[in-house]
C-alpha cells in the first residue's frame, strides 16, 4: 500500500502548524505595535495641542500595520483552506469500508476511524471528533494449535501514523488557547483601530476647521495685499514721474552735493581734530573711572545711600512708635472712662443699699410689731373682762394687722434679695475695676517702654502752642492715671 498520501498529510499538518505559529508570532508583533501605538496616542493626548502631522503619521502607520496583518491573515487562511482540502482528499482516498476476512486473513485496519469529518473552522473544535487511537482488529482469534502468522508489513507504519496523529492532536489541543487568545486579541486590535480612526476623525475635524478658517483669512488678507501692491506701483510711478521733472533732477543734484560736502567735512582737519578730542575725552573718562578719587566718590555715594536707607528705616520705626503711643493713649482714656462709669455705678448702688437699710420697710415692720404687742395686751385684757363684741373686733383687727405684717415681711424679704443682688453686682464691678486698672497699668508700662525706646522729639502742644516732649506726655498720662486711681477708692 502506498504511504505517500500519509506523508503528504503529515507534511500538510506540519505546514499548517508552522503557518499557525507564524501567524501567532505576527499577531504578537501586531499586539506589541498596538501597545506602542496606544502609548504614543496617550502621549499625544497628554499634550495641550497635539501635532497633527505626527497624529496623521501615527494613524497611517497603524493602518499600514493593520493592512499587513490582514494580508498575512488572508494568506494563512488560504494555506489553511488548501491544507484542509488536501486533507479531505486524502481522507476520501484512504477511507476503506469493512469487508469480511477469512479465518487466516491478515489483520484488518479500520481506516474509517483514522479520519473523521471536520467542520470548516480554524479552531480546535475541528479535531475534537477525531478518535484517540487507531484500532487494529481481527475477525476471529487464531487457533492455539496453529503457529501465529507474522504481522503485516503496514502494521508498524499504521501505528507510527497513529502516534503522529496523537501528537498532532495534542499539539492542536495545546495551541487552541493561544489561537483563541489570538482571535480575541485580533478583535481587540480591530476595536482599538476603530477607536483610533474615530479619534483621528475627531482630531481631524478641528484641523479642518482651522484650515477653513485659515483659508477664509487668507482670502480676506489677499485684498489688502493687492491694494498694497497697487499702492506701491502707484508710488513707484509717481517717483519716476517726479524724478523726470526739473524739480526731481534738482533734488537729486542737491543730494549729491550734500554727500560731497559731508565727505569733504569728514576729510577736513576740523573733523579729524574733533575725533581726536573725542578719543582724548574717552581716555580721560576711563582714567578717572580707574583712579582713587573715583573709587572714593563711589564709596561716598554708597555710604550716602546706606545712611539714607537707615534714616528711612528709623523714620518708619519712629512713625510706628508714635502710632503705638497714640493707640495706648486712647486705650488709657477708654480705661479711665470705664473706671468713672464703674465708680458712678458703685456709688448709686451704695445709695440704694443705704436707702434699703434705713428705709420705710424697717420702720413699718417695727411699728407693726409694736401694734401687735399692744393689741395682744388689749386682747388679754378683753378676755379677762369677757367682752364678746370688743373681743371679736379686736380679733379682726389682729388678723388685719397680721396680714399687714406678713406683707411687710414679704416686702422685707424682697428687699433683702435685691440687696444681695446689688452686692453681687458690686463685687462684679469691683472685679471689672481691678481688671481695668491692671490693663491701664500694663498700657502705661508699654507706653513708657515705647517712649524710652524711641528718640525724644519735640511736638507742638495743640492747646498752649509750646513745645512738649514725649516724656512729658507720658508723665501727664501717669499723673492722670494716679488721679483716676485716687478718684475711685473702691474695695
């Protein structure tokens, strides 16, 4: 039996596997190129204004790589179709139907189980229906008494073909995930290419708008350019017309005479003397700049500048000190006003307290107590005399006096409560006065410190017109503080 068909099938399978590996490698290259293209696209989008030429070149490059990949995919598909066609042809040629054998016939090979119909596809599903082993069977077992016949010549070849088929089957099973990944990656590449085309269209749209805008402005700018060229031609024509006239020729002659006169003046001894004097003046200036007097003058100027800066700084410090002194003086005046107000409030509360202590409530209470004692004595005397009417009248009078006594006691309790509230207010006012006195003393000390830190400047008094020192003002403020302290002897 001729095995060239099997060898052809094996070589076709090898060709298919090599083509598939080549396709996979090209696909991986395309994926890497796509990754690089994505990174490049991200870099372009990260820029504020992406360069249109680079974007267009990048899209052209991606389209070219995609076209090359598509061409290679088409070639591999064509090779696969050719291999599949040859495989089907060999399967049809090698398919042998089962036929009856005699008892001593040669071993039978089931060729129909070697190849099975496959689907028209490039995936592993085309090989799933292929059986795992190729069976070599006999119709009947040999007799024990008879000697076994030698194996057929094609048995080993058929077993080798089965092993090779199993190996191909295993390789296809291993390559199936990679093929699926390649197909999914191809879909991803196509989708990314579509997105890139859309982005290219989006980027192209503003570029087209800019080109249209540029063309519009260019068309608008052509009119001023045309008018400018026309004006230049008119000006040249007017100049030529003017130069042809007598006035133009005279003007040209005067310009030429002026140039001759300038050259004669430049060549004269006076001009040479002038240039020599200018050179001497420059040399004298350079010598003066390098002399010790110039250095002293520069140092003096620098010292004057530094002293001016120091004087300006001292003036700023003096202005700040005066402002601080005026602020402290205002704080002192506000403190004195608050102390006077507190003193007036305390004096009023003291008067209210004295009036409450020696007021009419105490007098009414004492008189009511005396009347109650008198009525009690009269009631005892009436009870002894057994005067019923007088007793009832006296009891009613006692009840009235008792009610009046209770009301007086209630008013006295209210007066005591108001007195306690006034005492609390006095204590709060005393604490506020102590705090204000402390603030006034702190302000006075700060004012004294600022006056000691600043130079004593004479100022004109707004009332008397005399010159008064800052120290005098601070002394007066201290005297005012002492007077206000003596004027408010609160405890």
